[in-house]
């Protein structure tokens, strides 16, 4: 891998991954409203965690809300980076096939790749669905005239899998699971790309995080103030009022 190519990759990661990730986080954070977050939370769980300070309660809820979305947002953006790398090296393209994110041909093999974040991304039903879609993709590609061997790949952005080949009684459902270093090496031919990805992420995140922290602090204070007006009685969290707001029959005010 030449330094020139790394420079191009760094630029893509900064502008097409980290920047839109923080933009989306900011958008989600700014749009948060106390009543909407409360309706999605389990009040019994909050009480079981013995949270007694309004600010701590709000921070816990906001952090959980943001975290629930971040894995998907960032995973989708890094999926775009994998397609970008493959496009430059092997003519890879964003697939229109069901459950397939990337298609490319290399050394006489046609690859169909479904990209996920981590290795523990799905239950048995979801994995079965992926296998069925791999079989469907093979059938469609053969109808379209692809005559070379077709290999299905479940690519995972991070993690590791010590037994990548996943055999099935139906050969059209066989696939390889490449994770972490192995996945990025498969995409790029570079053993070190999985490490290089962190460089522009670190640099850009340091710059973007300052703005995010300012908005985050303001949102926590705003929602804490709203919470105290609605759910504080005698300077303590009124859990009955909170439970009624979330679960009592009829419309909540």
C-alpha cells in the first residue's frame, strides 16, 4: 500500500465517515425531547439502578439513546468506506441484491459481500435469512450471465472469527465470515489497513468532539430542568408520577 493511497483513504474517512457521523449525532442530540425519551425507557429499570439525582437520570437516558444508534450509523458509514476501497482496487460496486452490500470480481472469482459491524450481529433466524439471500444472489447472478465461481462473504468491520468457512448442506448457502483485520485485508489486500483506519478517525474526532460536547452539555441541562419541573416532588424524583406518565392508561399530558 502506497502512502498516496493511504492519503486518499484518510481523506475519505475524514470527510465521508467521521464528519457525517458527528453531524448525525448532533442532529439526533438536538432533536431529543424529554417526553419522547421517557416514553421509551423502562422506569422500573431506572429505579432498580438506584438513580436519585435528576441530572444523573437524564444523562443515563441520553447516553443510552445515543449509544443505541451510533453502532448502526458508524457501521453504515464504514460500509461505504469498504465499497470505496474495493471500487478503486477491483471495480467493486454497491449491490442492489437483497442483503448484499458489495459486489466485485477478482482473480476469476465473483464475490458478493454482506457487511456488518461486529461478529455477533444476528440471531439464528437472521443468519438463516442471510444464507437464503446468498443463495438467491447466486441464482440471480447466474441468470445475469456470471459464469465464474461465486463466493459469498459475511464481512465484519471489527472482531475476529477463527473458523471463517461456514458450511451448509446446501452448497449455495455456504459462505465465509471475515472479520477485523481479515476482512479489511480481503477488501484491500493490505494487512495493515485495519490499523490505518484509526488515524484519521482519531484526528478528526478530536476536532469534532469539542462542538459535540458543548451541545451535549446544553441538552443535558435543558432536559434536566424540564424533568425537575415535571417529576420532582419535595426535591426528590417522584417515581409514581414518572411511572404514571409512562404507563398509566389514557393520554399523558
